[in-house]
């Protein structure tokens, strides 16, 4: 069996779901991003500290400016906008880890003020679709701190299976963190979505 060769991921923006528009972040999103990315409770279990306005501005003009994935080692961060209201409620990220292994990783952050509406699940599902159907990934993982029950439930709702529980595997923000690894394969994605 040959290893699939991915060329690139060049989405047509906005990426539409039933209720959402996924799109590149812009300078007009600074306040909406700061509303949740500056919060200690949002940042508690993720690999970044609460952000200042300047950090958000800098990221929008650098790592969050990418509009496509053209090679491994890159990431694509998209804003999650509610189509009916135009409100930015969060962001999602797809990492392309390896061309040879056709592997990637999913991440997500949502403003708690908009929690409980299924926006994170809907946006993350759209990103999985891009990874599997457009980029041709074979495997996508989500890494979650075990204490982050909301994030673990989201991975399960997406149909990702928990593959590992890494007990106190990382000294993280002042204490030992137990990590959960969730994963989905392309054929599992296809079976769930009738492809």
C-alpha cells in the first residue's frame, strides 16, 4: 500500500457549516479574541498563557495569518463566526504534523459566553472534514488535559476514540498534568459521514 501524497490545503473562505463561517482572523477580531483568550479559566488547560492585546495583534499578523497549508509543520487557525449574527465566538486550529505519516492535530478555543450551543463541535467537525477530505490526512489527534472535561467531551462527540491516558506525563503550569490522547482515522471519518 502506498502512502498518500498531500499537496496542500487551500480552503475557499468562508468555510460554511450549518450555522457557522470559518474564516481567517483579521485585525477586526482583536477585541473578540481578547474577550476569551485573555481569561485565565480559558487558558488553564491549553499551552498558552492569558494573552494581552499586543500578543493577539502580533499573532494575527504572524502565525494566525496563514490561509493555507502547503507543507508539514504548518498550522491553520480559523475564526469561528456565527453566520446569523457575525459574532466571533472562538477559533479552531489544524496542525499538519507529517506528510509521510499523513498526520495532523486538532485544537479549539471558544468564548465561554457562547458555550453550550454546540459551536465548538460544529467548527471542529468542519476542520476534521478539511483535514481528511481536502488535505487527505490519514490520522488526526486531539491532546487534552484530563481535567479539561469539556474538551474531552467534545473530542468524544466528534467520534474520536481515546487512545491513551498519559499519567502525570508533563509538568504543566505549576503541576503535573495527565494527558488524554484522542484520535480518528480517515476511514472512521468516512464511515461516520457516509463517504
